[in-house]
C-alpha cells in the first residue's frame, strides 16, 4: 500500500488532548450550573420545586397570612365542615384547620429537612471514612452498619424515639440517626467506584497531590448519587415523622404537626372526616412535590453517572 | 446471620438501657416506697453494671427464650408476642404478595411500553403511591369501604375480610416502589447487549423478555425486595393501630405508651429476629437463582471434596 | 460493484438508506444515504472512526435498531431480490439468526449471564431448524467444538470463560444455522492482538466452508487488509470511498481515506510525532452543509460547501464522493 500523491489531511501534531477532554466525566465547577439548567428545563422538577417552595413560604409566613391564630378556639365552630370562612373546616376544638396546617408546615417540613441534615452529615462523614481508608476501618464500619440495618429504619426510629421521648428535637434526632446507615452505604459505594475510575489514576500519575485529588475529583463525583438519596430522605422523613406522631411518639397535640393532627382527628372520622382528610392531603402534596423534584434531579444527574 | 442478630440485640438493649426513668418506679407505681423500689431493683438485678445486665438479657433471650415479663399484664412477653405473631405475619405476607404480585408485572409492562400511555399512568400512580402516608390511605379506605359502602370491616380480626384493607393500605407504597424498581431495572436490562444478541437470533420479543430479560431483572431486584419487606414490616406496626388489629405492632405501641419497656424491648428484638430470618432467606434465594454464585458454591464444594 | 440504478441483482443491495436517532428535541443523522452491493461469499470491510455510522448500517440491515430513538427514514435493502427493510417483523424474525447473523463488539456483555453457553446456542438452532431440544443441544455442542471449545465446558456459564472464548461462543451462535450473511461489528476490538488473529482466522474458515458473505466493521486497516475483498470508507454516515481492496489501498482517493492511511505510522522510518487528521468528526446533530468532510479538508473549495456531493466512479468499480476527484487524480 502506498499513499497517493495528494496527502493534505494529515498534519503533524502531538497526541491530541482534546479527545481526552471530550470523553472526560470530571465535574468542574461549571457542571453544577449545567445540572441546574437541565433541571429547570424539566416540567416535573419545576412543578415540584414551585409547590415545595410555596408550602415552605406558607409555613414561614403563617403568622402574616393565616386567617386565624392557630390556637384560637371557637366553640361555635366545632367540627365545622369546609366553608368560605374556614376553607378546610374546623377541628374538634373549633380551630381553623387551614391555619393549623400552615403552622404545622413549620414542624413537619423542618423535621424533614433537619433530620435529613443530621443523616447527611453523619452519613457523609462515616461513608467517606470507610471509602477513603478502606481495609480494616472499612470492614469494621461495614459490620456495624450491617447490624444497624438489620432493623428496618422505621423500627429503628421508633426505638430511638422511645428512648429519647416525644418532642421536636428528639424526633429530629431519632429520624436523623435512623437515616444515617443508608447514606453511609451510598457514600461509601460511590467513593469506592470513583476510586477505581481511570481518571483518578491519571491524576495520580501526573503527580496530583492527594488533597487535590480528593477535593477536585473524588468528592464532586461521589456526591451526586448521595444528592438523590438526600432528597429521597426528606420525603421519607416527613412521612415517618407523621407516622411517629400518629402512634404517640414524635410531636404530640396540641402542636399542629401534620401527623399529630391526623392522630388527633382519627377518633372523629366517622362523622367529621375533614379533620383527617386535609392533613393527610397536605402531607401527600408536599411529599409528591418533593418526589417529583428528586426524580427530576436523579434524571438530570444520571447521564453523567452512567458507566 | 447470627452475629448480626446478636449485634442487633445488643444494640436494642443498649439503647433501651439509657431510657430515662426508674423502672422500679414505673412498675410499682407512684405509691411505692423507696424501700419497695430498692427491693424490686435488687430482685431484678437493676443495680448491676451494664455488662452484667447485658449478659443476663442475652442469655435469657437466646438460651432460655425468656423475653421478660410484661409488667402491665404480668404475662410473659414471649407468649404475648407469639400469640400476636400470626396476625402480624398474615398482614406482612399479604402485603408482600399484593405488593410484588401487582407491582412487578406492572413495572415490567411499563418498561416494555416505555413512554406510552400505560407507562405514564403507571409512573404517575406509583409516584402518588410512594407519596401517601400508608396510615392515611388506611383511614381513607376505611371511610370508603367500611363507612360508605359497608363492604369490609374496619377493625378487629376474624376471617379473611378483616385482612383485606390492612394489606391493601400497607401494600400501596410497596406496589408503587416495586413498579418503579422493576421498571428501571427492566429498562436497563432491555438495553443490554445480550438482549440485543437474543433479538438478533430471531427469537420472538415475548420469548426474549421472558427467557433473557426477566431472569436478569429478578436477580437484580431480589436484594431490594428484602429491603422493601423491611419497610413493609415497619409499616405493619402503624397499620395495626389504624385497624385495631391485635398484632405485634399494636402491642408495641401500647407498651410504649404505657412505658412497659420490657415489652417494647422484647417486641423490637423479636421483630429484628424475624427480619433477620427473612433477609437470610432472601440471600439464599439470591444465591440459588444467580448461577454465578451457585457456581462459586459448587466449585468451592468440589475443591473441598478434592482436597479430602 | 456499485450501482445507483435499479439493478439489485447482487446478493445484498443497499439503496439510499437514511437513519435518524431522536434524542430529546435533537435529531442525530446517523446514516445519510448509504448504498452498496455485496456478492455471495465476499467480504466487505466498513471502515471509519467511532461514531461514523457503521454499526447503525449493520443494525439496519438486520433490523435491530433500538426503536424508540432510531428511525429508518428511507431506503431499501434487497436480499436476494426481496426488500427486507419493508417486510413484516415476523417475516424478518425468520431471517435473523438463520439467513442474517450479527456478531457484536463486546464479548463480555454479549452473552446472557444466567444461561449456560450450550443453551444459548441451542436456542437459535431450535428456533430456526425445528429440531427437538436434545438434537439442538447436540448440534450446539458440535458447533462449540468447531470453534475450539471442548464439550465438557459446554454446560458452563459465560462468566467462566475468557474474553476470547466468549467471542468464540458468540461466533458459534451466529454461525450455528449457516447464515448467508454475517455482520461482524468490530469482532476483535475488545480482544488481545494474539487472540484477534485466532478469532479472525476462525471466522474466515467457517465463512469459506459455507460460502457466507460478510460485512466486517472495523477501524483497523490491518484487519481490513487481511480479511476483506471490498472496502467502503464511512464518514459522517456516508460512504465516501468504495472499491476493491487493491483499489482503495493502492489508490486511496478521498482526502479522508488518504488521511486515514497517512496516520498509520510507518515501521521503517523514525518520526517524532504521529500524524493525525486535523479537527474532529462532525456533530451528527449538526452536520456541515455540503460535503461533511470539508471543514477538515485542506483541499476544500467553495463548491464543497454547497449541496450534497454524489459518488463518482473514478475507475471501474472504484467510487469516491468528492467534488475535486478530477483534480486529485494523477
């Protein structure tokens, strides 16, 4: 084989680095913005975010917006069904349910967020330790994790709540601690798989310092599956908090936490179902919106994670 | 499995050990004198150090099958639990059957008909299913089927009809979770090279799905099924409260509220052991259906036999 | 052997096939008007970079394109005179595995991990040859022996085989029913060089035995030289040069083809840098106007930027898709 006389396509060039760049999965600071933009384009995420933010705002500004005070008893309006004065009706003490739901958002939503914060911090810390150090540390941590996960998480939460007692802080702690094992596993698995990927070896081979490798390469890529776990945890925490309140742990009446309202209203469902209908509905709406958001988040992050 | 169960029991005991409050005071009531309380404490070894109490509890539970005595009723906790166990396990089993029996086929169909109407509806329904608190759904079902339609009883136990609503309510989240899990797993498997190879062999689409895709999907979701069962078991606790079903969940909640901590401890340990057994079965099933793992075992046995 | 008229008498005649993939709101132009013929018993090499559309062409012939994203926009494919692009799915299924077979690139993932190797081969035999299960299994074992896998290994699972052996199983599966056409998509790319030679040798033997036609997709010009009778160079979903092995290797005409040959390092001379073709392949969602190669071609003129470029026959059986072939010749 001999090449023809006219050979103009080739040029002498070093082994082109831009091909490497084209296929690299390394997250730079700007790809966070990319994810954000992708997310905003998805309808599901938008609807979810809007609803979640609206509920949060309603909760925050409850004192300003709510039609009544949440402790205002109105003997004449006991069990009042939904009407224009009381959009969601009144409960067994004549308190306006809509108002109580708005204030209740402060409890329920913040339990969801704060407990997830606890789980996340604990989970990322322990998961990172297990993932980075490997070896014996990893082995011991995994055995301990197996033990913790031998209890279904709601059971674990109930156990801790029993020990700590009811109340806002204790519930946050109980749900937070019971959520740690899940996040540890995700974080650890994520770090282990990242460590194996070639670009880490490549970074090592060009003499990158360890801390640079950790912060610029491993952590940004390891965090992404954890983000999906985190947003799932918030939804689960809100539901579990409601469940705990329902069985007598968690938050108790007269606090207007959504689950506590359900619990208080269950004796009256035969004749006054609206006491139970609306708190459950708002839990569902919040969790649904949040799930929409986390589904969209997972889809937005996923193509970058595909092996 | 045994070390894990041991570990869980130790964990539960340790957590319960730190409950504030004086057990003697709770049991004997507010009218008891300090001397009576002290006598009670001595009789039950409550003044001993943690390690000794731990050892005693472990040996009681595992060697003597003694979970302690419920101070409310004076009965053995174990006998209480065993009496209630069949009801809880019926609900849990029913939930599993409904949750997997409905969830998996729908998930598979949704994946096969991706982005078509069936898929969109399935996704929407499953999203709602995992967003609903199960106990709220339980209440709504009671409102509809018991109060309005009067088809099904709203509480208690008896024949099959008493278990229908609890299982349905508990299974909703399970069905939804299964649909999503199976669908996403199926979508992955459908895109694999070996499924494409099977199609390139001229095999009909149905046979490709059943013979090639399905076995691989099942292998991948078996472990997740175990975790879902755990969530369902936890959910049973709350559902029993809604439907006043005298199972372990109701027993546990009652004990928590009456501060009968021995009973609470016993219930949690019991449930943890049950869950541990289920996970063991799941692991065995997984090893049995995945030929890669089965091959490892048979190679292991063969090499042992050769070594002899 | 290329005809753009309606002479479809060759064993396989591909005519103006256009395939698009939709991804979100973008359209990927994967195959942009591909035509070629293939005679019985001959091997055609499809050469080109990754992403040029070679695999899409093969998958279109056997019609296993993933249907949600991929759509065949137009074209015909005649096999023994029948347009197989437009027959029903059930009719096509009868051809797959029996008349047309395909081998894929990655042996590690091409086999079902939970089925025994012999069963996977027996499946294709019993599907098409209507034999009993035990007969199918016997024939499968025979086929495995032919590709060098001993009988006592036939009941094992894919994970117990090495990459090269897995690929041999794949080949056994593809050739079990003696197909007339074999589509081999980079069958040795994922294998060691020594195993590559073995596998290609084996394919050649089996192919000669049964007078099977083959389309061999590869980006390795060395493999083309050893195995192919005809060569089609693919770029951005089109064939830019087509001819017999000697024609294309001895007289490469299209600037891209010349670039490909030029980038192969010569063992006899010392060079300091590898010679690469400047630029990158075009984005299939946004192909350049006119000739797809013109942004990278140093001989590009204004004429290259306007309008589609047709294939021109520069010598008997040797075609090139370039505006400037006349000026390049000689």
